[in-house]
C-alpha cells in the first residue's frame, strides 16, 4: 500500500478549525477511498473492505450532491482540487 499517493490539499491549521465542513469530510473520504482501492488491488477477495468502500463512496456522493445544490462554486473548486470527476445526475 502506497501512502505517498495521498493528497494534502488542505493545510494543517485549516484541518484543525474546519473538521466539520463538507469540504473536509469529502477530502477525508477521498483519502480513505484511495487507500482502500490500493488495498483491494492486492486483496481482491476482501469482501468486508469492498463493502466499506461502497459505503464510503455513497457517503461522499451524498455530500457532493448536497454541496452542489448549496454552493456550485465551492463544489467545482473541490472537484478540481481533489481531481475527482463530476458525478452524473438523474
């Protein structure tokens, strides 16, 4: 598992004061998703980790949908910083 590939877009002092913000939560979920993805590349039959990954993906998707409804500019900036694609809307 490669830990150097994790992103650090948010500075340390911003982490301390904005732990409950939507951007920080999406940032943490993205790091967890990348760690679990690299883990699952090595351990393909780890079904509990697959389930956890799907749960985290759903949480991040709901937070991104909330942010896109509330503030489209912050949403676009976050998508660009984290380098994740824009989810399709129905």
